[in-house]
């Protein structure tokens, strides 16, 4: 075997080892001691997992937790590859041309909804949710823009949102105030503005 081939094999093997090491480390559960005033909602935001995922890992039927008790927090990598792909594509469609920070914030809105008891509890169900008037909650699902592949920047933004120890905001909604037609959305409490998007809860 030529030296160049040996070197490539070593580099490839090292990269594979690094990938599997990170992957295995990411899958490790965390033991969290509940502090006074904490809730499953807050823990879900801190660790990037859904409330239902935490409840299932701890055999809980209700959302009640107590200060001082220890809870198992599963890895945030419990999302499926299909979930992540769909999230990347909705970020691309909703935030194309927006700053990188805005793309992360759009991903956060979806993940915050997954954690919230007010919305479905999976990425796919949140993105494909219909609102009372029969339209989809996310316009790209309605108009087909979500079918376009995600850019590398949108993919990086989703990964940042997924691995963040704490979400940047508690936003559950975002909109462009220049083109939004809903009066209701304008009644929500504004958290921040990034680029052309207002983020609210």
C-alpha cells in the first residue's frame, strides 16, 4: 500500500473514531437534581428535549416535579433524521436571506413548540400542524417551498439549535411585520427582532 493511501486510511479512521466518540457521548443521559422553581418546561429548554421525553425517561404520568429529586434527562439526539431534515428545510424556506442568528432562532421556535404542551410533541408534527382555518402553521408547507433542499448554513443553524445547552429565547412564534396579515400574531409579546423577523411568545 502506498504511503498516501496509508495516510488517507489513518485520517479516515481517525475521523470515524471521532464521529462515533462524539455520537456516543451525545447519547449519554444526564442526571439533573431539580432546583426550587424549576419545571419540566424549563428543563426541556435547558437540555433541548421534549417534556414527554423527560417524562417517559422517568416513568412520569404528570408534569409535577419536586425540588431535590433527581431526574434522568435523555440525550437531545432523540430526534429522527427525518425530523432534522424537515427542520433544516423549514429553516431554509422560512429564513432564506436572513442572518445566521435568525436561522437559529427559527429552529428554536420549532423546538420550543415541541417542548410546549400547547403544540404537538414532535418536530414533524409541529411543522405540519394545521391551524383552525385549515392552513398549515408554516407557510412553506402550504406552498411547497419546504420541498427544496436546505443550505449548509441552514443545516449548521439547526445543529446549533439542537445542541445548545439553553435556547436563546422562549419564542413560540415569528413573523415578518411588513407582510404579516394576522392581527392576532401582533398581539403576542415580542421577545426580539432579528433581520426581517419578529420573534414572540
